[in-house]
């Protein structure tokens, strides 16, 4: 078995979103009760009034959103008419228990305060990875046809590939933000009954498999 190449995570984003079966119009004209419930749900993370924002001048109902920025951390829980969820910048698996706890607190507040029902759940993990001591073209060339690079460019910098399924997709490409780095995205869709803890476990397993395929290990 070949030695895995160490890779540094330059930037990562985790987005979890729960879609309602029907639009939650309580979040539009009369969303004070919902906002208050979420304010209480996030009280233990020192949420203050200045940490609650709303999108200015939304063009339509799908753009209406109230955001709860947890202070001194990197998570934002959002409440919309069609969905609610959580965005975390540079997540770490050592923090996943806390991330799940925040997401569960927000969803519980919404479900207990409104008539919302969850239809489906999605999770997206995007990472910019910098391999140490190995060009990205070496890591990705084996996923391309041997003749591909020869007729496109004289010296390819790298290759990308995508895999799509009914409930998942996996993308590898060159990073547009960082030189000599890879962009990796894992997207999954789940039903309404699966718990956040299991979603986190599945995502962790997907990441491990993906890194194995790329012959990488995180630094």
C-alpha cells in the first residue's frame, strides 16, 4: 500500500439544510414567535440581539431569511420560508458533537413552535486541500484518460472528475482560490427521519473514503 500524501485544509465549509414539506409562511409576516424561540434555543451560546440579522430587500419569498450568528464561533443558523439550516466555516470533526447540538437545537425550536414538517435534508462539505510535496496533477491524472491532456494542453496542471447518484454527488477539481490545491465537494440528500448524528457519521465516512481514493490524508 502506497504512503498517503498529507494535505492541509486551507478552507472548508459545511452546510446542512432541512427543507419543509410546505412553505413556513409564519417566517414571513409574523416571524416574531419563531425568532424568539430560536433566540432562546441559542441562548447558551451567548447569542445577542446584534448577532441576529435579516436579508435586506429580498426580491421574493425564497430570499427571506433570518440569520443567527453564534458569537465567538464560526456557525450561522438560518431560518427561511422554504428551509432552515446551519453553515459552519472550517469545521473540524472534533467539533462535530457541538455542531450537531446546535443544529438540533435550532430545528427543535422551529418544529416545536410552528407547523413545519421536514421533507428532506441535505448536507454539503466543500474543502480546498493543499497536498504537501506532491503536485495535484500527480494525484488526479490517474482519473483521466491517458490521451486527454495531450491534445488539450502541452503540460496539464491537473484533472478533475465528478460522480453523481440519485442522492449524492462527489466532485474533485483544481481550486480556483488557491494555487496548487484541490477543491473537493461532497453532497448528500437524506430523508426526513434520519437524525443529525447519523448524517454526521455518514458524511465522515464519505470524507474518509474520498480521501482514500485521492491517496490523501489530512495533516
